[in-house]
C-alpha cells in the first residue's frame, strides 16, 4: 500500500519519463530508417522530377505477372512495367510541353475502331452501336466494380495512345526530307570518282612493335565519354555446394524401390492385427496404387518405343502383358513398370472434322444459339451427305463447322495417340482410313473422317511407379557443414586457393547489371545481385547464399558505379584504335617521296586504280570500306593529288583521274520522298529512345527487388 501511495505522489514524473522514452524510441526509429532505409524513400524511381510510387509500381507488376501467366517471373513483369512507366512519364511530359490535348470525339472514334470485332457492341448492321456501349457501361458500373475499373483504365489507355500518336505524328511531320536533301542523296548514289592510289596497310607493322599504355587508353576514354559510358556493374566468383544424393543415398533409393515390388505386413492399430498390403507386383488397381505411391501420377496412354526412356526402351517395348520390370534408373529416379496391355496400332493418324456446337458446350462463343437437338439433327444430315459423297467434306466444313479448322476444310493434320479428347481419339485410332462417323464430345458433335494412318506397330500401356532419388538428411547436413567450413576459410585465405584445396571449381561471372536476376550456373537469384551492389559490401567480401539445389559461396571481385568504362573493359576496343594511330605515324615518318610512284617504290607496294566509286558505297579495292579516303577524293579536282590520309586500314595517298557527276534532274522530289519513307518506320522508337537517353532517371528498383 505504501508503494502505491508513493507511485501516486510521483505520477507526473513517471508520465514524463515514459513520454521521453517513447519520444526517444520514435526518434531513433526515424533516424535509423533515414540512414538505412531504401534509396528513394517510397518511390521506385524519379524521372525528370516526377516520382513513380513504389506501391502503384508493385501493384502493376503483380497485375502484369498474372496477365503473363504461370511461366513468367516477377523480374520479367517488373522489367515490362518499368519500360511502360518510363515511357508514360517521359511522353506525358513532352505532350504537356507541346500543349496537346485529346477530345472526347477522338476517344469515341478510337473505341469504336477497337471494338469493331466484339459482337457485344455490334448492331444488326455489324457496326459499333453507341447505345450498346453505354448499356454495357451502365450494367457493370454498379454490379461489377472490377470490370468497371478495367473499362475506365481501357478508356484512359486509349486516350493516352491518341496523345502519344498525335505527338509522334507531329514529330514525323517535321522530319520530311527537303528537296535539297533529296538532291544530296541523288548525288551520293550517282556521282562517282576514279583515282589512282598507293596504300600502305597498318598490318605492315607487327602489333608487337607498338605499345599502348593504360594511361593512353584512359585518356582516350575521357576524350570520348559518350562512347564508353557503362551502367553499374559487378563481377563475382563463386563455388557451389550441391545437395545432390550421395552414392549411399542412391543405393538406399534402389533398395527402397525394390522393396515396393513385394507385399508387406503392417500392424493395424484399429483391429489390433497384422494386415498384408499388396506390393506393386500384386496390386489389384494399378492406377490407384501408382497415384498413392509414385512421385509422378498415373499416366493412362498408349506408348510406342519412341515415347519410352531411351536407356530402357528396347526392354520395355518387348515385355508382354503382365510382365514387371525394375527397379531401373532414369536420370535421378528409380522406376518400376508393369505392362497392363499391348497392341498393334498406328502412332499417328490424320483426320478432318465438321464441328457442330450447341449452347453450353465447352468454349462455345455467345454467337452459338442452337440447342443440342438442333445440333444433332444438323450433324446427322451432314454425316449422311459426306457418306454419300466424300468430296463435299471440305465444302461443308467451310460452310458449317464451328471450329477454326474450317479454313482448312476441316483438316486437323496428324495427331498422336492421346492428343485428342477420349471419344475423338478412340474413333480416329480405332477405325481404318476412309472411315466416317459421328462423335460426341464436350465440344459438340463431330462429323469425322479418318484420312491417313501410319503403319501399325507395337504399343504398350504401362503402370509406372517413379521414385525420386533424394539426398538424405545426413547428406544435406554434410553439404551444409562443408559450405560453412569453406565460408570460414575464405575469410582468412585466398578464395581460389581454398577452393583448390577442397577440389571445388571457381566459377567467375562478369558484368552483372544492378537489375539482373539470372546468374549463369545459379539461375534466378536477386539476393546475390542485391548483395553485390550493396554499399556496405566491399570488393573481396564473401557471403553464403542458399539456393534450391544447395549453397553458393560468392565473392565480390569488382564493382563500378555508373560512369566511364575501366581501362580493362575498354582495352579490347580502344587498343586497336590507338595502335593503328601509332602505326599511321610510323608509316608517315617512313615516307620520303612525294609522287605516288616514288612512295610505291620506297614502300614496296603498287600503284592501284579505283574506278567509279560513289559516296554511298565507299569501297576501295584491296582495302575495303574507306569513307574518309573516298570523301577526300571527292574534295579534289581531276588531276589533283591528296596529302597522306589515315584511313581505317592503312595510310593512303591518291590522285584523282576523273570526277563523274550524274546528270541533273528536273526534280529531286522522289529522292526526298524516299528519304522520308526510310526515316518514318524508325521515328517512333528513335524519338522515344532519344528522350529516354536525355532523361534524368533516378532508378531505385534495386532497393525493392
């Protein structure tokens, strides 16, 4: 009681202390988030000052991945949404600057064009009906929020598309070639020059005699920055510890699979008695047994030799009904197979059909209004006609079939057993070529003709138990232990040397982009890429990563921020340029003569001739494409000689023998129009890429993905 009275007396002080503690906690959290939170705060990017919010971006990525289907991954969806959002922001900025707007009438006309093939919005004349469009919008506005939101998004995207097309058309309108440009193009193609020349190739001087230093490469890069810009990149090296089954695991898997062949006795806690459980050899219902005991479900189909695993195909195809084979190994599995049936049958059948759908059949479009009885009557009448005259099959299929094969006269092409729905499959494989009949499936009634079959061969129907060979807990523990020991060892020693002592292969991966996801040899693993670009990760650091197949111990070996290429990266491109420049200087220094003949004699080369060379095709015989050399020739008059020219492949000197100007035309409009037509197809992508290249883009995706 005394304690409670004491607390009451000092209550105001306790409240102040608690308040200060909470304030300190909140302040600490703010400071922590401010220093270690994701770059860009809550924005995935900032483009020319416009923020792209993380939440909306991630929602769009999730929606895109759903639309792309089960085989897509988040990285593909993210990249697609990224490009779409960049384009949206960049183009909206340009459209706003240009003052371009879109009218409702433009949107309505565009919607009519895009809805022209949708029967929901068409009237009896086959035209988009405004009343039907409004009726549809009204029907979903209050009853289906998701559909209504999708419609609003559809209208918005249509408006954006109109704005972008208007902008691009305005740009293309200003890109028309002038008559003067048309004349220039005409001259480039038709004027030509002939000349004599001497050519001293750079290859005359061995590469080994020319030294190009790192400082020279670095200077060249700095003088040509636009050509040697690179995005952030990182290099890693790694070793992989695979959780693959050991030899003991493989032997145990074989033993366990073999044990499934025979009956086993199990104690039944309910009856307090032992029960005999039938093994694979004595099972009564093989579909049920396989589905209960196999890692791969029962597969009910006829199989030919070509369908069986190559290593056991000869054995399995030659078994008789009732024979059991196994355990046998295929890849990373052990298998047991029993032959349920055998027969001779074709492995491919070609057929054609006329499909008559009715209301309620699978995938039937809204345009199908006939009843089942009406469909049966029509199918029977068509069957009667084609049985009397097979030549009418294609014509009737084109006229009456409700399948896309109608455009091919009903021809479905070849099919293997099991490809078609059961009833259809049974008919085309159970009847001889030339047979015609009526088959009912979930799609409707099919008037079917078997047109061709391959020669019958043996087929088997198998019940196969497939058991995956998996690493045991002991094996996985050993792999984890070895990976951990390696991780500790490389903290103190050389990565390559430690790998060598443990017989592990070091795999280098170079030039990883900061938004890459797939790593050669590892697969999709953003965590490794994120670590490599983390500001706290330093070159030489190592880290262990888990993968579905085991563990990766990775080391960061190089990282560069966005900027100019390093000397080592640019060396392969820059070194030949600088080497040829130095060779040109040496060749120039070695030339003492003035005339072509004097230079040819002292350099031990021949004076050569080039005839009718144009600017549009600046090919010099024996040297290849040399635009600078040909351009110099066009700059001289007949009889004049050029100075020494450093070409792409060597040093040249030439004497112009003739300038052949093409005759003047009354009009160069055709050439101007051709230039305009050439530039138009690439205008859209070219304009956008130029805007994107010059945009100020702060990309924060790596902080969230």
